[in-house]
C-alpha cells in the first residue's frame, strides 16, 4: 500500500463493579474496519475474566463486532484490544466537480423508481436516528453553507468550518447520552457532539451522512501536530458526495480525514458503534477507566 501509514493501537477498558454481576451480554466494536483506504493487519482482544461464550460477527452496517455472554458472577471486566492497521490517504477530489447538493438530495428521495445500489445504501444514513434529530433548527443553522447550486462537497466543508468555529471543545460538559439538540443548545461538547450536530445539519437538508468512530494518532503533548480527541476514541462524519462516493470530514479538528484517522466502525450515530455496550444483571454502581494509545510504526 504505497504512501500508507502503519499504526499500532492499544485500547483498554476496565469496569470495576460495586458488587457481583450475575449475568451480562456485551457487544464490542473494537476491530478495525476494512475499507478502500484501510487494511487491518492484526487484531487481538483479551478478556478478563473469560466469557462463557464469545462470537465474532458482522453487524447491519458491515462492521466487525464481538458478542460476549457471562453467566458466572464477576466483579470486574477488562477488555484489551490490540490492533495493527495500515491507512492511506483518500484519493484527491476536485470539489467543484461534486454534484449540486440539491441534486444529491433529490436523488435520495423515493419516487417509485428503483434506486441505484450506492444511492440505496446512502438512504440508510439520511433519516433521523436516536441521537440525531431532523429539525428545522439544524437546516436553518447551516443555510449559509448551502447556496443554490453549490456542490455538495464544498457545502459540507463549509458546514464543517462553521461547526468547528461556533462550538467549543469542552470535555466533561456532555456525556454519551447527550443528543445533537442538547449539544447544539449548549454550544459545547466533545467529538461525539460535533459529529452529531454536523450530521443533524446535513440530514435536515435531506443529505446522507454517516457517524464514523475510530482513533487519531497519538502526538506528544504541546506538539503542533496534536489533534483534539487523541488518546481516546474519536468520531467524525462521512458525507455522501457523488461522484466521489463518501468523503470523511472531522468537524472537531476542522480537517479532511487523511492518514491521521483510523476507522473502527460507522453507523447512524454513536448508538450504533459504541466501543463497548451491554446489559448486566447486578453489579450496582461501577467505576470505568479507558486508556487509548495510537503509535505510528
């Protein structure tokens, strides 16, 4: 893979429960996504304690997942994911050659005629979802980015600039349950919120956009190369931009995604691609610690 970057990722999640968990089911999104610009070279998930059953699977969006069941009492859960992945930059795009945003919007509307495979797939990502409301509030906010006849890609890039400019990156001010409407009202949040807000603006105009989860390369503190959201799970947006297909944009850092971003999964919003989520019986209150390291080789 010419011009590729190779990374080693270590993602450790530890739950300490206040009491024994009698039974639990867990769903993990921790394996790198295979896509046009990325190849996973190795992957290992170490679990403590070992589950009663474990099954590797693929979800409805084509992401690799691991399903776990625990039927023995346990007072902690440690999940360590170690992966190696190669990433290359996306092919160059001439923004002016992207289709007008109204043309893209209209092509995704059902008219009784069969849709092409790419448009049909994109339709899954233009509707309201659990975290992302389709509201006039969002279409009004992005109106100045979507001039009549403007190409969908330059319009989306302008929207990315606007979200980055108008919202403050402030860890601790939101949580994993915060919706796009709540983050929009607060005018602050983290990468999940920036992505949800941008998705809401795009979908409220009838456009298709995916929520992408993954990682950023780790950079030394204070380095000019450091990006917001490093040393943790990160999130950004992928916009459907014919004729180029899907183009990834990171509103938290106001950049087009290139070789600094590692894709784990994509879906409609955070709820589809949470790194680890589950249902437990017992356990009481719990303490959670997460450590992420991304090192270039």
